[in-house]
């Protein structure tokens, strides 16, 4: 980028001292930031095609889980909810925050909702927790407590949480595709999981998954824009052909059998909108469990957003001389509102997407690009039949790829410092091994507090971390405590 463009982005003046050509240009500071309508439009398309995989993955992740009562969410309704929230909140971020930062249901966050929260309560109760999470984030932003929370958790632990979630997501991908399966309870068997269904890879669906992983990592290695989406589309097409010409048992595909739908376009399904219970979770689980689940959601959402916002702004050259993000308060408030909207629509918590970097790479510098991205998500509302033909085996490679991308944070952890390395390791390892993000965070926090205390550095631990660790201690010891208190 020319030096004049960088300067204009910081000062807010058009290059050369001119004036914006139109009201839209002046509102979004398009010329002032060294951009153009063509760049913004191109960037908006790039961001959509890079993150559109969420329209497939979010319904698969949420739709594959059952709540406490055995209920599952409807696939077409999940597609509608996911697309609607992404469309509305991306446009609001563009207009209110004026950053090329798109929002949609967060991977990792939806895994928490699907595999940790929903099994403990009903779906409306689980989505009510997501709404509460978003409201609490908004309160943190408005009250200025975000700085306190940010400083409470050491950066290496934040990075370890990201890595652990990445491994957890990748493991979910392997399991959903049938690449990894649980070994049946047989006498003498001590290994919990195995390759394929019988210790070997067999069947056309598994082949689709394996080819999908190879295609995805190949495209990522070549830095192809939209690599994940391209892989999903190509492997879905291949799965449709295989299903049509080969003798494939429909059950082997899992939840979705790949076949050409009768209709390409259909009306959106709005049945899940507003189907949430704000405080219903308190009647299903203990208050301590509710607090810990909320803490997990807030931690995952809040800090991921901070990293994404700063990273995208820096990539776009929009940070000021002090390294601050323009309109940061509004940006974080909108992101919190997105979590509220996601829960209210039963689409899980929505958050800012690092894939927005694809749009920045194509030239986007303002919120105008979000109008394009949001418009494309709105168009997707009418393409539900197409988006619900994607089998798990075609979508799961994306989970593996996202797991890899999140895993790259591990390089920033100082493994020579045991007071950091051991808590980070436990955070990373416990998440996939116990199939629980909450357990991983709790193990890391407790280990960090204990090690710092043993080393005589207890004063280095922020009081918020002490409080969180105390909650996790109760969480892990809840069964003996309940027996001690005569609750059971």
C-alpha cells in the first residue's frame, strides 16, 4: 500500500486533500482510507465466499446434537437462522463500526452449545444462556470492565484456549465423518477409539472425507482464497455423484444423504426465531454450573473477538498511532449484540470472523464491504435446499482445517517456562480428551494458580483469575461436595 494511503487512513482525510465524491463515500470514508467502491465490493464478495462454510457447518454441528430431552434442531430452520443473523449483524457492524469485519455463528462457540450445554437442558434453555452471555458482554463493554477481564488472563492461556478449541473442533470433524469411532464395550478392550468403524477405513463416505481433507489442505497450502468453501462444494458434488451411481447405504452418510434436491430455491424457515428461555437453565442445572457455562462462553467469545478486531484492523492499516482500533467501543458492543441475536434466533453465539482478512486482502477498508457480504448472506436465506444437501463427510474436512488454523497459536507459547507451559498444556490436552472446552479451561486455570502459588508468585495472579479458579474447583469437586452436604 502506498504511504499516502496509510497516512490517509490514520488522519481520515482523502489522499491529496480532496473531498469525498458522494454521501456514501463520506459516510464510510472510502476515499479517505485509500479505497474505492470496486475494492470494497470485491472485498465483500471475498469475505462471504471465505466464510460461507458456516452456513453448512453451523446447522451440522447444532443439528447433530441432542438436548437433555433427546430433541434435535431442524436443519433448514438452522440454515435460515444462521444466514439471517449473519446478514443483519454484518450490515450493522458495517454501518455502526465502519470496519470490514463480518459476523456469523462462531465455530467453537457452537460446539460448546451443542456438546456441553444442550445435553444438560432443553434447546430453548441453552439458547437463553447464549443470550445472557451476549448481554453480559455488552455490560462488560459499557462499564469498561473489558480491560480488567483482558488483563486477568495471561496471554499464553488465551492462546492455549484457542489451540485446545482447535483440537476439539478437529476431533469433532474426525468423529462426525466416521474417520474415528468409539470401540464398542467388549470385554478385554482398553482402547477407547479406533480408525473407521472396524479399525480400518471402508466405504464411499469415508473416501469422500479423506479426499476432502487432502483437497482442503492442498488449497490452504497454496493460499487459495475460499479454500474451505471450495472444498465443501467440490466434495459435495462428488458425494452426489457417488451416491447416484454407487450402491451406498443411505445410513452410512449419517444425517444428510447427498442428492440433488427437488427445488433449488425455497422460502426461509423462521421457526427457531425467538425460541429461547432466558432463565430456563437455572431450573435444569445448579447455579454454579450455569455460571461456569456462561464464563466459558464469555471467555471464548470475548477474547477471540478482541484478537480478531485488532488483527483485521492492523491488516487494513486502520490502527492509529497508539495502536488503537477506530470505534472500538461500538465494534465490541455490536459484537456482544451479535451474541444476543444468535441466541435469540437459535443460531448459537455470533461473533467477528477472522476470515474477514480475505476481504481486506482484496482491498476492503471500510464497512461498505459489509453491505455486500451481508447482502450475500441474505440471498442465502432462499437457498436452503442447496445448503442442506451437504453430507458430514464433505463438511467435516473444514473442521479439521479450522482446527489446524487455530492450532497455529501454539507457537506463541513459551514452552521453556513451566509456570506457563504446564497450564497451557493441560488446557490444550484436556479439551479434546474429555470432549469438553469447560474442563480444559478449568484445568488450565487451576494449574496456573497452583504453580504460581508453589513458586511464591501468588501475587502475580489477578483476583479475577483466583475467583474463576475457585468456581472451577467447586465445579470439578461438585459430586463429593454434594455427597458431603447431603444433596444426593
